[in-house]
C-alpha cells in the first residue's frame, strides 16, 4: 500500500492488517459488515494494481494474448479478460480499461512481477511497452443506494451500465456488477485523499475486505497467487459474464478453451457458498464430498470473506469451483470436516449451460 495513502487512512481511524497491506476495519467491524449489504460503504481497495500497455501495437498484442476480444473495449467500457498458459489454465484475470495513452490491465498486485515478466517475453518486435502502475496510484470503492447521488455531485457524468467507465479530473470511475450500485475510483494519492474526505461523511467506512464480499455476492471471480494455473476460464463462469470470446483469433490456451466450449462438457462450475469453520481457508483450498471427506478433491475455493463473530465458529462467504454432480444437497465440505458443509446460494446471473 502506498505509504502516504496508508498514513492518511490511519488518520481516518483505519486499523491495518498485520502485514499493513490493507485495512482490517475502521473501528466498528460489526457496523461495517452490516453496512456492506444494507447500507452505503466506502472502502479502500488496497491490493490491486494495473499494467499499462501502450504503443502502436498494444491492441494487437493484447488481442493475441488474452481470452476476450479487445476490439470490443472503448474508453466508456471495461472488460474482463483472462491470460492463460498453453493448457488453457488461467495465469491471471484482468479488468481492462482503455485510455488515451493505452490500456490498463487491472488485477491483484501479488501477481504483478510474474505476469508482467511473462507478457514481456512475447513482445518481441511489437511496438508495445508494458509498465507497472505508478506507486502513487491508489483506489477505493463506494457502494450502496446513495452511491450514484453522491458521485453525481462531483462528476458531470457517471457510467450508467455495469462495466461502464468514465474518466474525469484525473480519476477513473468503473461501475462494477452488483445488486446495488458500486463504483471503483482510481487516481493519484493526493486527488483520492481529497475525494475520500469529501465522500466519506455520507458513507460507512469499511475495511478492504468489503469489496471482496461484494465481488462474491456479484459472482465476480479473481485469480490470486494461490490459484494461478488452477482454473480454466469456463470454471470461473467467464463464458457467462463476458470474460472470454469464442469468435476472436488465437491466444495461448485458445485451443483448449474453444474445444471445451464446442465439443466438451464442463464438469465444474463456480458457485456462491456459505459455510462455518474455525479458520479461514485460503484461496485454492480443496473441497471434498461430505460422503467422502478424505477422498479425492471435487473442487477448490476461489475467494473467501469472513463474517464477524465467534473466533472459533466463523461464518464465511465464498466463491467455489465445484464438480457438477457434487453441487447438490449441500454435499461439499472442507477436508476431513463434514460439519463445514457448504450451503450453495443462487448466482446473480444465469447458470452456465452445457447444452
């Protein structure tokens, strides 16, 4: 986390996580968690960054590397797009925005070094530069029924559809999917401090985890360091939420992804789940059938969010990839613990079809 931003948030009563890379809460964790789904929140998005792709060949280069059709992006829209290895397994998942100076590939900061290093291997003679975001770029999110009204007081225009983008006064505003309006705001630290100071009186300040919770509720996946090369795009429902194109040209892993789409039958899909456990299972944690909790894994956790409560009996919300035949009757659990049976929730979009 940018040091100036960190110090500013601490002045706003932020309590940092042990590694000081994100905000745990702002002093009232119970109230903050309640506000995530029923109120209006403002929260730092602390562990994200972007790769800036610029140059005459930037679009062509990205088109040949990523799962989605870069031609469909414009400065008023953003796009999910995966980056796969030759076996079709995801190395990263980006939200891409287009700007006057090129494209920005937004994704978790923990994947930055390996991802930018791998992409640069394939630049060859293409006229494209790939650079990490400046250290003074920070971001935060706001969500809730008052989000639009409050933002309209500071921006002449706002994205009026999900995945829409507006850029004004040095700030990029991205509207994310969700059952209530939510926006990500990105800019340099001085500008963002001023904007936070202006907006925060109208919102409940919440820890960085709040954005993760909203991603889970919206069924929006991510690839983290623990899950690199674990999933193919369809396992994360990218074919349903417009994160992969089956009409564009080749990219690494395209043959595997396309073959599954046209000729195969996907055996695992992503679900929203709730469960109770005594410790937070990290992304990538294997899942098992309740009938055979020590047997072969039938899925993996994508993303988790802990609800406040007992230190030994914690409720978690999660995105999980689960084998189709097991995703019925709450028949999935953590290893060796049938008490952690997952209760699956409805996705906020139509479930992927294998027809």
